């Protein structure tokens, strides 16, 4: 009846045999699973009014091995991962990937000083396969990323 730390492995659905990186986030939990290691964050993902899964951008970027920088004057967050740079603007559905402008179906959001982005746009632009995990009611309970 006891669970011991570092003794669990997590498999979510079918794992790609060649996946180098697997990241999992649960709605409402600030803990992130990165390649079977639990990393504690300081903000939890949520589902917005457009039914998009919003994740704390810094936690996601760092889980993917990249960085995220906030520019308070411009109200932008810049995500850098390898040779990909993504820039989001607060309260806007526009973003750029390596200077190419694109449009999302929801907006970057700031709550309690934390910047949240729609996970699909960040993960897919960085080459990750995104899989939503559903609860018994069919609502998003978590998200898994594989690359």
C-alpha cells in the first residue's frame, strides 16, 4: 500500500519507439513528467473558454529543453528551442515562428503573473506530437507530448 519515489514508469497510450522526449502535463497539477521524471512547476495547465489547453509557457519550454523570456514592455513571450523561435503577444491571437506570422484560435493569457499559451501551437511548432488524455466525461484531463 505504499508508493516509493523513483519506482514508477509512466506510459500514456502508444509510445513512439523512436521518441527521444516525452513530456506529460495534467490539468490542475503543477507537476510535469519529463522522460519519467517528475518535475515540480509553479503553475498548472487549464482549459480556457475556447476549449484550448493552456499551459504555463516557461514550464513547457524548459520541459522541452528550451527557454522562454517575457518582455514586459512589448508584452511578448519568446520561446527558443534549437533553431525555432516563437513569439507570442499578450491578449492576441497572432504569433510568429522564425519571423513568419501565424494565427491561433485563442489568445496568450496572463493569470497571477504567469503566462499561459495554447499548448497545441507551441508543441506542434517545435515538432512534438500532441495527444490529449480524456477523463470519463470526455474532457481533457492531461496532455502528452512526444518527439
